[in-house]
């Protein structure tokens, strides 16, 4: 099969790596790709939001399947364009992707479907939003309604911080049009997990659970990022809660979207907080998570191309989706200053020194005019290792991280450190 993969981050590097292991792959093209994806196919310089360019590329390469990675083109309807042009496509329609692209749509869907989440309200007027936070009897989270590269969420400790977040989003437009509307939610306390699942609109195949670390610094301090590291599986997640998430969140959402005339085809992943009163949805995502994909795909035993093809043709029930028992841990190395402003062009060295069975997935990386591997973004690369336990995978990941360097590189040193801490311990003493 000829496959076109849309995207250019660590997630797409991991997807390309797995697709290349399929005996059914004839040739892979990646738009725009990165130095990592170039090892598995041909990168083509078409931006992900250039829908005419992507459709023209799919025509030129006679794509039998198109796989779309990032949220922005999904929310803007790239899958509708590709399917209208006759290309089987892995990814939700623009209507279904609103479960991620519009937080207010997601909240309405959850209310209709009876999916547990926090109390929330949407505002188009900053003064009304501020009046709401002043009267709220709990701490709040301020979220830009639209897509903001994972940075449009401010978890607030007090009213002043919430008011500043409202001004930043609505008046200063720190997240562009994504912040024209804000959603104010009750702050939840607990532990977070990501629950990925494949769906073709009817059949649902759950992936193992994983846990991202969004704040930039150790101890979950500092501003949120796109994700600084990740592990799977979370030993702390009780099976009863896992089953409740699969049944009462993911499967309910897939059914509700189908009933709303927006069948979901692709990867749906709710991010959840396991609070003292059970799991509650923090947000829905309409795609593979990044960096979750980087640790999940090494655990996939089945053929990723078979699965994506089956989703695109709505016959997911016909293919196996099996997972390895091994644990997997990923540590993200970032540019100095990220998630704020950061330099580009620092030479990356040591990648060739990692163990053969350790993966290095590139995100914000490129090549300079001399062909050297250089930094080209905030999150630069993710070092991923497997092991029989999370603790062993973690040790191997950090051992390999230390062999890679670039000027000003920073990474968290506590990724997966609490993977096996019992939930009761981490919930004890948290505010309700
Ligand atoms: N892991 C965060 C995200 O993919 O949005």
C-alpha cells in the first residue's frame, strides 16, 4: 500500500516507525515529516494546514491510505477534504473532531451522554468570565475554547491568577482565536491518565493506559507544556476504574458522537483525573497523544497499518489489536526556555550512542545546511525505553537520555517516578 502520513512531530516519527514494520507497506510519504520520519519514507514539504497541497500530494503518490496525526488539521476538516477526494483516511471528520477542537462542544456532549467531568461554563465576554470566577466556591481552571498546542490551559490557585488567565486569553489573545471564548471549570484534584482507543465509529479497541507529565519542571511545577514525558502502564490505576473509563467514558462518547451524526473514526483519547469520587474527564482529544504515542506504539504487537486501514474502511472488528505486557517510558528533551521562547539550530549529538533497542523519536528537530541534526522546536526529542517493569524501563530511558546532548537541553528527572505509588497515598490530603 502507498501511505501518506500527515504531520511532523514525535508522534508521526513513532507512527512512521511502526508503519514501516508492516509487510503491506509499499511506500510511505510524510508531509512535512522530520529527520526521524525520513528514515522510513519520503518527506515532502507540504504544511499540514495546506489542504489543497495535501490532497494534491495524495493524488500524486496515489495514496491508498492517508493517516492524519495533528489536531489542527483534524479540527479544520482535513479528513472531509480527503474523503471527498476519494482517499480512505484514518482520522475523524471535522464534525467529530470538535470533541477536541471545541471545549464547549465536548462539555455539551458529556452532559448529554452522562459522562462525568467537572462543573463548567463558557464565556465570550471577559468581564462575565471574571464575575463567574469571583463567585465560584472552588478553585478554577481557565481553558481557551479552541486548540492551543496544549498551552491554553491555566490551572489556578486563586482568583487573581484566574483573572490574569482570562485577560491573557481573551484580551491579549495569547492563544490567537482559540482564546476568543474561554471555558471555566472547577479545578479537579487527583491523578491523571490518558485512555487511548481506536474506533471506526462503531467498534472500539482500547489501548493500554498511559500517563503524560505536562508541567515543565520536576514535581509538576511550572507552566504546562505539550508533555515532558510519559509512561505506560500506570500501576496505580485500579482495574475497576480502568473498566469504568473504558465503558462509561470512551465507549459512551463514541456512541454519543454516532447518535449525534458525527461517527468518530480514528483515535479518541480522553484525558482523565482519577479523583476521590472516581474518574472524571479533563479533556477529550481526537488523535494520538504526543508523547503518549511514543510509548504506546512500542507495545503494539499487531500491525498498525492493518488497524489504520480497517478504521478507514469501517471494519475494525475484523482485525486483531494486541498489546505487549512490557512497560514503556519516554523522557522528552526540550530546548532552553521552552515552553516560552527558545533558540533553534543547536547541534544535537549522541543519538548514535543509544542502545539498539531504545527509540529516539524526533519532534522539534531538523537538519542544518551541513546536514547536521539540530534543534528546531521546543520539545526536541523523546527517548523511549521498554522493560519488564516501569522502574526498569525508566532506568534505561534515563541512562540513554544522558548520552544525548545539545546546548541548554533540559528534561524532567522524575518521569514515571510515581508510576507504582498506590492511588490512596496520592489522593490522601488532597482538597476535594
Ligand atoms: N499528551 C498531550 C497531548 O497530546 O495533547
